[in-house]
């Protein structure tokens, strides 16, 4: 196991931050738990199209938060889903939701563990699909170690599917998204005090330290390839899931895009990488 280094106390600070945000998120409009209980499915249409039919497959969701996406894959027919997250309150909430939906642990299991310990922590040796993203890799200091862990958990003939916010969006200025304001190649952690959450920027919170890392698209792809997976596709998307920049407009499909008179840059990307059978 490679050592993950970062600013002192980064992991504990991030975990305390996420622990505190679970209750905030389950009560938020963003995650709309009432609607989720009704639809049981929050998978974005591009993810569903790119992942394909999951019927009868086993799926591991790394950094699953409180399990909405994980349980959605079960609803979509995955035979067995396992969600992993280092936040105990998130995992407890996910387990409660699974029980409420009538899924026993054989159908939907949730594990509290660090993503770098996933290979030892999850109940099965490997999965048909390892699914992750939507704000996941930015919490990880070491992509090579992450990719090695992921690759070890993909069953022969299976694949990794990662959908993430595009690193180019992180270097643009927050207001207009038109100026390069930050270094694309930054390797140093962003170690900041950031109260609230993306579900409510005004929320009063106590554990506000956030330690995150930027990962270039090249580093993500190289880590995945270096771990022995074969990249099937890398798609860049002109939309994102929230008001990332003030100028973005929400479309009828619910995604946020630059207005028609603005040149576009990619705001998200998705990658599928397989392990030979
Ligand atoms: C933005 S959320 C993931 C988003 C998820 N797709 C969702 O919206 O429900 C990021 C998750 O990563 C988890 N996390 C952060 N660092 C982690 C680590 N080192 N190991 C395991 N989980 C981690 C957090 O607890 C949090 O639930």
C-alpha cells in the first residue's frame, strides 16, 4: 500500500467535515430524500447510457456518501451493490435507507472505510462494475494508489466507470468562468476553511476545514492505464450538475451550461476502463 501524504490531519478534518454534512444533506432540496424515496433512482441519464444495463451485475460504489446513487443502481437491477464511504453517519444512513427499501445485506451492503483500504474492507474480492465520482477524486491525494485499489477490485471482464467534474472548471474564476484564475498543474492541496455545503452555502457548520486536491485529466487517465485497466472511452461534457459559475444557465434537462453566446469548455468528464476477461 502506498503512503498517502497531505497537510497534517487532512483525513480526520475531511472526515469530520463529511460526518457533519450528512444530516444537512439528507434534509436538503439538492438530495431531496422524499423524491428519492418515491423514484428510487437518481442516476443521471448520461451515466445510465454510458454504464449500460446493470441487470444481474455486482457493483461497488466507492465514496458512496449516504447511498442514493448506490441504491439507484440496485433499483436499476444490479444483483448486488456495495457502497463504501469513510463517514460512519453516511453509512448508517445508507443502511437505514436500504432496509427501508427492503434490501437485505446480500443485495445492498454498506461499509465504513477509507477508500485506500477498500480492498480489505469490502465483502467481495471483485465486482463487475466499480462506480465512483461526482465529487470523489478531489478528496484523494494519491491517484496512483487510488487507481491500483480500484483496478484490484474490478473483476476480469468488468470495468471502472468514473463520472467527475472536469479539472478545467477548477481553474476558471468562480464568477464568470471565463478567466484562468488558478494553476491547472497545481499539486499542492487546497487546505481551506469552507463553511456550509454545496447544498446550502449559508448553512451554519462547525467542521469547516476542507483539504482537497486537483487532478488533471492526464493524471487521471495515466493512473487508470498504469493500474492495468484499458480505457474504453473518455467523454467530456459541456454541462454540470450545479451553478458552478454565475453565468451558467439551467436547461430543461436540469443540467447547467454556458449560455449559447459563450464559447464552451468541458465541465464534466466520464471514463470507462475495463479489465480483460
Ligand atoms: C461529494 S461526495 C460523493 C458524491 C456522491 N456521488 C453523492 O453525491 O452522493 C464525496 C464522498 O467522499 C467521501 N470521502 C472523502 N474522502 C474519503 C476517503 N478518503 N475514503 C472514503 N470516503 C471518502 C465523503 O465522506 C463523501 O461522502
